């Protein structure tokens, strides 16, 4: 067993350092050349290998390098000093040797480059001019000459050696970084600057190959892609565009021919076979017409192409265009020429959609076998980040030159600073992008091969994991990190790249997007704002200043102004938005939600400009804006959930009034939720009614508990002397409440055995009175009017009766109208057993055995005719009254109720409190024709919908206006928009309602009046 000087076996130390083939490593450490040049290398190296990407490869490279310098005393001594000295030079040598087979071979082939690893000359942040001069001097060209020409034989190989010498320096700085993610942008910029210098050197060599050195042409090499963005990787095609102009006195055709020869010569110098390895392919496929177009063009020719023929993707590619080599003045002229095309491209038809489609096509062309390993093109890869950043730049950059950087990371930081991307999103995206680029660099560095695929072999994955700082986590940790980064990138890409704000913003003119006052005023007037000057004041208040809040508003408003105009009241929508923004603008989530969500901004604009009711509700509860992001949040809450929330409120409560205010607040929240869902068509009008009913049920049940507690305190008793019951009647009982509905109820009590009837009646009256007062008193939360007029004897009778008193009254004095009203009776709060008894009590009245006799039918019809004659408000057109008018709600309900009174004793389906369910049961029983049923249902649903739409449009739940179809054109248009009609649909709504009501009235005349 070999024991080294530090104790422990050498084999053990090598194993702990991560060496895979320990026997070979020991042979390499015993290599004669290595022992001769670096005596005692084993003692030093065994402990230094653990931090390297590939310890086995590092030892092999060192052994080969020792053999290469064995006969050179100076270089041998230099290698010995580097290996034995614990310093940065050794770190650089070992780091490169362990990370890159190709650079190790370069070092072995040119051992004099050891000096590069020893000196402390910076590798990153070197001025571009210095790198350019270094490579030009390598080919014997004068860096200061206006047109550098190579002067040394074998310029191609000289250039390649100089390139790899500088590449070695960059790689050494890269692999020894303690924080490679932070160093990555500097590495990518250094690689791009090196590529630019190589192109300059290659152009000098190409000039030397021409007799006149290309004297008749000015040629500029424009960098594209990662080279143009100064974010190049180790091995990549270098994308370029060539621009040529004739020197004075030279024919343009001759100049272009010379330019083409120079361009072809440049490409050969960089990429064809020679004594030294090729650098990389030079790809000019991004030029106008691609590979089918001429290799070089004049500035004017480029301009003509971009004006007439260029496709969307070409302008996206030009975002990164940057002069790299050749004539600098011509390069700047070209760059200045293309800039307006780049930043105006967003106004092209379907620009955003085309960009999004192009990203999808790129994904689709990734071979299935590579999809899970593709760092660059696949889902969650580099292109997701780059396309996202570029699309945001192109959409917003025409009005903000601070975000126009060709560098992905710089542009991302600028987008975050400008409020176009959330800070957290930008930071996460930047970290993911750096990590993906780091992995790409390490993969390519290994053999200096152009690849973007994760390896599959365990050894390669292990090496890669060690090279990116995941030594402990190993190959499995690397794959887990890769999957995590892909998920994060894809999620952020989809959230940002497919924002609905982007295509909407793209459709605006530059002046509209920038909110220029004159253009904004003209646009506001053109799209329907009644007060453009007032709207401009709101816009100014929201967007003035340099705050992040104002910046985000400047992104949102150009688009939202159009969305407000899609509603019936754009001025009101903008005003409501300003008020909401004043309340919420300083919160961390509000503007971020509007900018980043796929739906919220557009939905908010729609509800604010369509419904004053929703606008008021959101202003009362601004945090409710978050509901707009998720349909599930807009879904009506179940009765069980509302009951649990009410119970939690009452359990915590100490005082009755605050407790009921909290219950009313819960109802107000559900009114707002239902109204927003209603306006957005998330729920049907029937489901909205059911939701409003559940909210009323909840507040009645909870308030009854509070009123009982108050009554007990007032009487000085610990227990209720009587059981209490609240019976829902009318639309509440039928589960058909609207936004303006009162709560029609009956109050019932049943004294406990042994209780004093007078005390029980006093208690019950106190409870009923308190309940009405607590729910009807003016306060910060919406009231609920509790109407008990349907009780026996109406307003002349006692507010609350005992169960026995109800039984006596109904058995002796009940009228047909009361039987009809009881069809909607439904226990809603109080004692469950008492509720069951009350339902049984009234069953014979509302479902009379044998149905109705002829006299009673005549009485029902007489009462209906009297209601039509006497209760319709004076001056109201009967055809427009939604409740009492011809073919309105009352017509349909009385028809359904007459069928129930006549046939419910023999048709169980008619024993329901719901109008629509009763009509369906009557149809199924053959009591009414299917077509007649359809006509009545359509009329009832439309009239009910329009009653609610009146409230949603005006924001007023009180008053008789809700029952009348408006005459006013603006009001009619607003109601129509709430009801789902397109802009300008008021007349269509009016026609539809009047026609539907006429048809319904015809059915009522036949079915109800006979």
C-alpha cells in the first residue's frame, strides 16, 4: 500500500477527492515526466483535486503537460512553481485542466500559455479596444490603422492561437470564480468581445488575401444574437450581417463584389480547416432574404428590404444588432437606420401573436428524444427567457428607451426597474437564466463543442454537477435542479409572455401608448368618453411622477382606456379606477396583479365601466379585486360555508350591534362577489339569485340568534320561553332574490311547555322587532328590509303569532291570496322542528286536496286583474313594467302558482317554492305545452335579469326604477351591456324584451285567464 507524506493512503485520498479511476491516477502521478518536472506532485495534488470538475482529466492533462515541457527548463520550472505554490495560478491551472479537455489539449500543444495562467492580467472587464488590438497584432495588423491588414504569413493559425490564448485566460477566471452565477455576465461579455476581435482579425487576414486589400469597399460586420447582445457562450455560431458601401469613385457593383469576397474570406479564416482548430462557424443567415439573399448589401438596400419585405421575427432579431468589426462609421449608420424599424415593429398586424407563435414553433421542432435535455430551445430553457424579455422590450420599448438593451440580463433588470416585470419575477428569472447559461458554458467548455444538451452518461452528469458547484448533490442533484429551474422558467414565461396586455398595447400607436396629451385627448373623444378633459385629469393623477406606481400605471392605462370604452360608461369606469387605485396603489399586490394577471386588468375595466353597483362594492372592499383573477373566487359560496362564517362571527362577538354589522358585512361581500360574477358572466342570473338568497338566509339566521340574546337580556331570563321561527316568503322563499329584493317573512313562535303565553308573546315580539331593526337600521353595511306584510291580516295583524294562532287563523279565515302566498313559504331560520310543523300546517292550504273549485279560480283571476289595474304605477307604460306589466314577472308567477294550487295535490313536482321548477313540473305533467313553458321561462328570466341589470347599472338598489325598462337611451344602453348585449345594443334589448313579453302575455291569457 502506498502511503503519502501526509498520512493515509494515496488511494484513499484520491477516492475522497472524487477520482474515478484511482489506479490510473496513481500511475499518472508516478509518470516519469511529471515526477521529473514536479517532484512530489502526489503529495500536493491529491488534496487539491476535490474541487475540480473532473479530477481524472486534470491529472491526465498535467501528466501530458509535464511531458510537453520536460525539455524546456524555463517552462518546466514554471510548471513546477505553479503546482507547488498554493496560490491562484495553481487554482487556474487545475481548474482549467479539470473542466476542459479541449483547453487542456491547447495548453499541451502550446505550453507557453502557462504564462497566461501565471500572470495576473485581468481576463474580464478588459476594454474592447484592448482585446481587438491584441488579436490584430497577432496577425501583424496595425490596430490604429483605418483599415487593418494582416502582415504575417499563416495569419489564420496565428489568429486562432491568439484567440485560444485569450479564451484560456477567460476560462481560467470563469472556473475559479467563488460565485460563478455572479461572474457569468462578465464571462459572456468577454467571450462576445473576443469574438468581435476575432472577426476584426479575420477581416484583416481576408484583406491580405486580396491584391488591393479590398480598398474599394467599406465593409461593416454587424453582430446579431448573443454576440450582438454581448452574452456569448463558449462555442456558438457567430451570427452576423454584412453591410457594404463603395468608396468614393468606385462602382457599387464592384464594391459589393469586393465586400462579398471579404465576407467569404472572413468566414473561411474563422471556420475552415487549418493547422489550428477552427473557432466557430460565421452564420449570415439572418441577413435579408436569408441564405437566398446576397451576402452583402448597402444600407439603402437593407432599408428597402426592411420597409417592404421583412417579417416579424427579423425585427426581433435586429433588437440585438451591434457593430462588431470593419468600418465603425458604417456600422453605426446601419445601427441607427434599423433602430426605428425595431421599435416600430410592434405596430405590425398580429405582431405579438406572431412572436408567440414563433416561440411555439421553435418548441415543436425540438426532437422528442432531446426535449427533456434541451437547455436552449426546449420548454423552460434559455429561449423561454430570451423570448419573454425581447417581447416585453419590443412592446414597451418604443415609448421607453431605458429598456432597449440588447443584453438579456441588462434588459430584464431595466424591465424590473421600469415596473414592466415584478421585482421578484425578474430576480427569479435572472437567477434561472444565469444558471442555465452556466450549465451551457460548462457543457461546451468540456470539449469546446457546440451543444445545448444535458449529457446522459452518469460520469458526464457527475462532472457537470461538480463544475456548477453541486459536488455534494451529484448527478441526481443536478437533474433535480434542472427540473426545478425549467418549471420556474416555464411558469414565469407563460405568465409574462402571454399577458393579454401585450397584444392590446401593441395595437396602439406610439402616441397612444405614450399617453401624449393631444393624442390621448383625441383618442378619448373618438372611443366614446363624454368628458375627455376630465379623463385626462384622471390619467395625469395616476401617471405623474417617477414612482414605480406611476410607471406601472403608464403601462396599464393606454390599454385599459380602450377596455373602459368597451363598457357603457367609460368616464365612470376611469373615475372608479382612479378611486380604487388611490386606495390600493401603495399596496404591494394591486398594480402587480393588474400587470401580471392574465385576466384581472381587463375584467376590472369591464366591471367598473359596466356596473356602478360593482364599482361601489369594490370601493367598499378593495381587496375584492383579487377575486377577478380566479373564477373559483367568484363562485357563489355554499350555504354551509356561509353558516360556518356566521357562526364564527357570533362566537367571537360580545355586543349585538357590531355582531350584526359583521353579519351584514358578510352579506355585502357576497353581494359584491355575486354582482361581479354576474357582470362577468361567471354565473347565470338564476345562480346569482340563488347566491343572493343564501346570503339573505345567512344574515337572517345569524341576526335571529342575536335578537334572541337581546330579548333574553331584556326579560332577564336565561332561556327562550318560546321557540322562534322565521319563514321566508316571496322571492326569498322561492330562492329567487334580486339585488333590490326585500326579505318577505312570517314570524312564528311556539311557547315552551309551562311558559306564560303572555311572556312568550312579548319575547317573540321583541325578537321580531329587534331582528327588523338590526337589519334595517342605517349603518356602514347594506340594510336588508324585512317585510312581514304577508302575515295574516297583513299590516293590521300582529307582527308575530304563535303556531296555534296561525293554525286557528288558517283553519277559519284564510283567503285564496294567502294560500297563493304560502306556495313560497320556506323555513329559513329558527327552530327546525317548528319549521317542519309549520310546513305541514300550511300544506293543505297551498296544495288543496282536489285542487281549486271554480269559484276560487275565478277569485284568483279577479285578484290578478285588480293588481294589474290598481298596483301598476301611474304613468308607467304597462309594456315596460318588468314586474307587473303585461308578460312580466307577475304574469308568469301567477300562472305557475295557479297551476300549483290546482294540481299540486296530485303532481308532487309542483310542490316547490321555485317558479321555474313549478313550470318544469307542470310541463312534465302535461298541464302546459312545452312551447308555452319555454315562452314563460324566457320572459321570467329576461325580466328578472333586467330588474337586476337596472340595479347593477345604476348602483341603486332602492326605488321603483329597477322595475321599469328604461326609456332613456344611455340608461337603456347601460342595462343592455350589463345584460350581455354588445355596445349599442339598447335598441335590440328593448325589441327583444317587448317581443318576449308579448308572447308571454299571450300564453298567460290562454293558460291563466282561460
